[in-house]
C-alpha cells in the first residue's frame, strides 16, 4: 500500500500534461537545472579561496558560517516564489479507506524530493573536502555538516508552512512581507547582527557537537505543524485557493475607443482578475527599474547601443510578456469567442491597442531616465515606435502558431505551462530585430541615420496598421480550427 | 434555416459523422439524441464552424459557415463550459454578450428579468465569478447567454444536464415559449428522452455518426425512443392499443 502511493505519484508525473511540454521547454528547464548545479558546484570548489582572501585571519569554517544566513534567506525567498505546494492529487483518496494521516505524511515526505534540497549539497560537499576537513575533527565535521543540511530541511518545511498560511489570507501575506522586510532592515542597518549571530550558532555546533540535536527537534516541530495544518484542512474546498469576493469594476470607459472596446475591456479584466497575466503585468511595471541597473554605470556614459536595448525592454516588456501567449490567454473560452458575434478583427484591434497604449505609457514613465541622459527622450521614442509598428505584428505572426492553452489561475514565476517553441523564440525577433536594424544602419549612416530609420520603419507600420490587422485577421481565421482543437487537447 | 450537404467528419481515418443530407426549416425545434460518441457534439461544432469538416458544407440561412462570419449575427450557442468566461461575474458576462449583440443596459436588464424565476435568485446581482458558481448555475448562465440578442437560431448541447428538476422544467417552458411565440429555431441534444420529446418538434436519432431515425414528434415518439435505446418493447403499450 505504501508503494502504491508513489506509484500514483509516478503516473501523475509521467502522464501529466506538463510533461508533454515540448523539447524546447524541457531543454530550457534542463539548462536551468544544470546551470544552477554548476554554479553551486563552482562556488563550492572556489569558496575557500575567496574566503581566504577576504578573511585571512579567520578560520574558513567560521567565515563560511557567517554567510549561511544570507544563503538561507535567499533560498527561503526562492522557495516561497517557486516551490509548489504538495496539494494536488489527493482528492481521489479522500473517500477511499486510507487514513488521512497517511495521506498527509505522504504529501509532506514527497515534498522533500525537490531540487532545492539537492542544490545545497553541491555547494556543501566540495567545500567540506576543500576546506572543512582540514580544520575540523571528525565529530565536529559530521555535526557541522549534518546541522547545515538539516537547516536546509528546516527551511523547506518552514517555507511550505509559511506559503500555506500566506495563501490562505492576504493579511498574513502582508504581515509576513512586513516581517521579512523588518528582519532585513534590522540586519542591514546593523541594529542587531542577525547574520553574525546565526553564523555563531554554527560555530557553537562545531565546538559542542551535541547542539546538532536542535535541528531534528526543529524539523519535527515544523513537520507536525504542517501535518496538523493539512489534517485540519483535508477538505477539497479548504486546501484550494483563497476565496476573494469578486471585484466588479467595469472598465466601461474603455468602450469609447471604438467597436473593439468591448473586447478591450474583456482583455483588461482578464489581466487584472487572473493570477498569471496579473503577475506578468506587475513584472512589466517593475521592469521600468531596469534602467537603474543598465544606465547607472559611469554616470550615463554608456554606449547608445545600451539605450536602444534598455528602451526596447522598458517600453516593450508588456507587449512581450502579453504577446508571448497571444491569443492563448483566451484559450479557455476561445470557442465561445469564435461562435459569438465578435469579428476576429476586433480581437486583433484590441490587442494592438493594448500593446500600443502600454508602450506609450511605459515610454512616458521611462522619461525619468532623462536625469541620467537626455538622449533617452529620442532613443526611447524611436524604439517605442518600432515596438508598436513592427513588433506588434511580429507578435501577431508568432501568435498564429499558438497551440497551447493557458491556465490563467497559476502564477507566472517559472511556470512553463503553455510554453512552446514560439514562446521561447519570440524574444529573438522582438529584442534583436531592432538591435540588428540599429546596428546595420549605424554602420552605414551613423547614429542619427540609424535612429531616423528605426523610427520611420515603426511609423510606416503604425500607418499601415489597419491593413496589417485585416491581413492577420484573415490568417487567424484560417487557423481557427487548428487552434480550437489544440486548445481543447491541452 | 440550416442546410447540410454531404457533411463528413473523420478523425485519423475513422468516420465519426456522416450526414449526406439534412435540412432544418425555420421555426423547428430540432432534437438530437444518441448514445455517447454518436456524433452529437461533433455535429453542433460543425454547424458553428468550431471544427473543420472533412467533407461537405453547412449553411445557415444560405451563408456557408466556413466561409463567412455573418451567421454569428443571428446565432446563439452553448456547447460546453468553454462558452462561459470564468473570471467574469454573470452580470458582466451578460453585459458583454449584450454589447456584442447590440443591446443596451436596459435591453439586457429587461431580457434578464424574464429569467428571474429560472435563476432562482442565485445568479444575478451576486458578486461571484462564474468559475465559483455550481455546475448547474454555470449551465444556466451559458444557456441564457445563448438566448440573448433575439437570435434566429439557438444551438444548445445538453442544456438539461446538471440542472435540478425544477430548473429542467422551467427551461422546457422557456424553450417552448420562445419557439412558439417567436418562431425561432432550436437545435438541442440531450440524453434525457423525456425532456427532449417534450420540447422538440422533430427528433433525430444519431448512432455512430449516422442518422438512424428522423421523425416528427407524435404521441408515440417517447415510447419509440425508449424502445430504440433499451431494445425492449414496453408492456404497457400492449394495453394502450387495446
């Protein structure tokens, strides 16, 4: 019976729609896993050299311990954002003669099998052999190593518990956010040296190996907290998402833009009321800060090329994140739209308007960077024109190959559901298209000429947009059956 | 109203629907019955141009559905849950369809007030997204949405499924009222023989994609249908005939 639970889990994994992601997605996931593994491994192998240079008069283990809190804190944030809660798939078992305690235990045990719990070992083991072996005797070494790994598991169960709690109520979520900010502030402004104290505890473990027992106790406590939480909420309506009252802001003012206004207001509601598009939209707004990173170096004495790149990102990011899944955002009710009294043209017009409007808004916001360099005014402008006039249609062209439905309710962080090759590829023409145009013309005509050409191409696209939209609505209608069938199948 | 010419749909070589000829005149309430996999939903999806026919054509009011989008102006449909939008409230959903169908707020409210009894105070004015409604209420929203804007033709796939007995009864009355008072056409499929014989004026039995029976409704239709699907003749008929 014990075995059969894992049997179900295995089937669930192998047969899940997620695993039928295409090769490109698998490749990228694999790449990310390999990348982070290699980074951890490289850090593990080289950390002792770095620490020796930085803290020549300290023991390496002590210096290492002083950094643990930073790692654990970072890992905790990553876990909260990325790690999935082990909830799915328990419903069919609830009415079967299986003890709820066993289901809960199984769910928690299974959650331990996670990449995040493997990653620290890649860092820890090389460091142990490179540095710690030389400094510690066997007992201390084992105690130190065990305590570090158990700390990772403490983090694991703590993150799950916090995530459950914050999922349940918005108040707890903001409370937790405040607490985290508080801890960070206390440490950052040196009110109290949390990082140091945390590290010194591991120094103590080295000195008194018995102290390692603190960690199993912590894990057991957290494990039981999680288990009690699960057991108290083993009802299908309670382990799911938090319940919120529907907001009914109507956006009817959007109707004024024309006969596609009704599609546009639907589009805006879709973005605001669903987790995944909302996450993407919020991320796009945050992206406006990218310029601080990109332009700050050398007081704005960065090459013009960088401004083209930055403008590209900052004005066009929404178009990119939204366009990546156009028109699959509407996949769950695409058949309704196709049978209703909406013309394909109106759908495309509303999408075009949305992309153009966000571009203009983000352009205006990005003008703040004129404090760094006044060039932003015209460089971002031509890039924005290009984004609207050319990249919108690149998005429409790639949208023709959309074949995967999107689940609107899941977060967008590391969510590869609905990703196909074209979703990965979209970045290339959109980002590198204008850069290539700029680069080529720059070589021929110089900087001013390049900007004029870039802006003019964009303007031509904007002027021709009714024609282009008509063309694309014909193409979308031609592929309508394929899209409908594919959305149904995913 | 609807004309089907030589319509065929095949999936990887297997023919799932084969209708050499079928005409549905204006004002008819056309009932489609058949076991699972008979091709009912396939047929409806072909009429709405949601799937591509392997062969043949469908016309609504002489408009070829695969060629033009004009038929959408006077056709309402509810096939499955993909016809509702989960993140809208029912009120917003109706307002959205109303806009698409050229109705103003007053028209929409007047239209919906006729369904107050059907909705049983559980749908309108509640601040709940459609995705959080019960299955039955979701179906009510979708079906009523399909009736909006005075369409000439309404295509409803299994409108009675998931509804409670009183709602089924009310829906029967709604469909009969609309068809008799306004001469509108309906295409309805159902597994419930009782409901379908009550509302329809013509009944077609579909099996493995082919029409097995095509009859106007009479007194005996329900008994005939039951015979067809159970393979048994009812005892009572013997006495009825005496």
